[in-house]
């Protein structure tokens, strides 16, 4: 059945215009005024509302095996919660165990994701290196639409990538036209600080941020940027939380490097005072890496988002319930790292960003969908309202309000880091590939209707990287051989 969204303001990353949308099947087929609407089309009145592309969360961890447990949110419940909040696509992570073949891990994650009710894609983590990893990266990029590879610079003695792995993988990504991404924290320093704090008798959640200060994030960010610079690679830095790390990205971009930064909704709104809360469970529920930072960092991150140093917003949605967090009751380094947010990202960013004047509606669209679609090369199929695009659309009511609460959210976790926050500006309608999946509080989802989205390599910026590398490649000096004496 065709769907006609009428009377709203169409918002893209480029502009705002009054107009209508016509959707047939899974695609947008017409955009503008006075559309030729077929008989029998369902009409959605968007009067007084914005009509925008559905959100893309480029950083989630559904059903993740981690630190001796498994995240409580699976691909069905997680994408369901996302749709309830206006997010119509996630990019999750395949994380192989050390020595595990990439293809084996990728197939396992694809199987887990078959229950998703919204579209999804995968970054694939490089946690070790040999020729099989080199080969599997090629298979994933050329045959399965994987154009981003993740590197954890933290988590020593587990999945941490050292400089040798980074160099090998960055070079291979460059060959394939893929983008390397990094979780930038100096794992060696974190490990040593954790041991030092525990020796001092600091075992509670308050030790977590002290063991991962902004300096360890800044060092790793700068190191990854310099490795990418030397090798001629692009780079995407996930969950930038500290001003010092963002400053590294700002300098690199000013010098012409293709470096992109991601910021989490939580890092924009929550500060590190949560770790000194007298309730251990409350404090532990905020344990994630990098941790929440002192207040001055939030304003710096907002400026980075406004000024273009940071391009995308995400959640790092990785849910662990209270009983799972309590695995670290006697040792903060054993608290499973992760918080929720996939349902709330759009609402809190509109409230704190657009309602405060930090962002325009078009900048909101750029930060919540279009920029991720462009960086990961699925634009304009995703992140746009253009003819031929997937009909991932939200009707956004700027006057609607909601008080966020664990009692009413759809996320499969017994805590919400935004608990009690009243936000103004919410999705009234969510369409996922043309299906009306959410309307005025009524969530209508079907397990398994989500599709895997292949992302081609050689995004336009990576084509530019290759052109630049070719234009500036070194050359040998031809010299006459010295005459024999």
C-alpha cells in the first residue's frame, strides 16, 4: 500500500522545505508539493511536524559476549527499542576472539542478527593478525559489503590491537578501500592504573574513570591518527569522550587528514559525578569505556559537533543488567562495560541540541543519520529523503514530551542512564523500509524483518585518499653509476 505523508516540513542534512512524501513498497517514489497520490494510499498528516530520515546508530553491541557474560539486549529487542525511538538502522560489531577466523565470527553474528526487526550492518574487529586475517578482510570487503574494520587499543590480555596489528590492518584497509576505526585508549596504561588503584584499596566503580583518564584516550587517538597519516589511510575514531582526544582530531582535520569522530549521546549529557554515587549499583550501571568525563568535556564535545570536528552521534548500546554488573562487586575492573541508549539517542539529542540552539534541525539530521550514511557509503539509500531512497522515515513532533524511565522504555535492561530526563521533541511515526512500525506509542514490529545492508568499499573520500596517495607517492632518484677506477 502506498503511504502519503503530507503537510510537514521535510528536513535533510542540506535544508528544510515544506512538502510531501510518497512511499510505495520499500522506497520513496516522490518528494514535493501537489503529488500525484494513487487511490487507496494511506495518509499520514504531518502538520506541525518535521519529516526526517530515520536515525542510524553507527555503534551498537547487541548480544555481545563480553567479560564473562552476554549483553542482555539481543538483535530483536535492541532494534525494536531503536524503532520506538526513531532509529531505523544500526551498525553493530563482529568481534572475533583472538585466533578465531574472521569469517567464522562474521557468520555467527549474521546468525544472531537474523531476528532483527530493523536494518543492520557490521563493522568487523581485528583482534589478531596472520595471513588468514588478511585474506578474510578481502572476502568481507569484496563479497559481503563490509567497509569498516574496528581496532580496540584497550583491553590488554584480551582483544587489544598493538601497533603491529594496527599497521597491518590499516594497510590492508587502504588496499580494500575500507575505513579503519579505533577504540582509542592506551591499554597498557589502563592496565597499570587499574592495578595501582586496586593496590591502594580502591575497588569500587569510582576507580573506573580514574584508571582511564583523558590522557590515555588522547595518547591513543594521536597515535592512531599518526599511524594513519604515515600509511596514507583514512580513520574513524569511535566514542570520543574527552576534549584532549577531540583536539587531536581537530588538528588532524585542519592539516587535511581524512579523520572522522563519533560522539555518544551519553558523553554529551552525563558527567563523571555518577561514579561517586553512594549506591554501588547506580555507579556501576554507568561503567563504560571510555568513561563519563568531568563537566567541561561536555561543552567541548558539543562545540566539536557544531564545528565539524565530530561528525556522527551514537550510543555504544551495550546492556548489562544489575546482576551482571555485580560480577565486579569486589573489583571495578571486572564490571562489564556498557550502557544503553539506542531508544533515547534521537530524543535527548533533539532536546539538548536543537531546543538549546546548539544544532539546527538540518544539523541534527546530519549528526543522527546522513553523516554516518556518507562515511559508511550507504548514502543516499539511507540518511536521505530522496527519490529511490529506502523509506526509513520519522515524523518528528517538536512539541511532544516524554519523561525517560526504565519503567516505560523498550530496552532490555533494568536501568536507564537518562532516567527522569524530560525531553521535548519525539518521533510520532516511524517507517522502516516503508512499513509503519511505530505510531503514537503503538509499536508494531516483526521479528526477522530487518535486512543486512551491504556497504560498498571506496566511498568518495577513500577514492580521494587513493588519488592523493598516488599524486604524492615517493620516487627513486636515478643516478649515473660511478665509473670504475
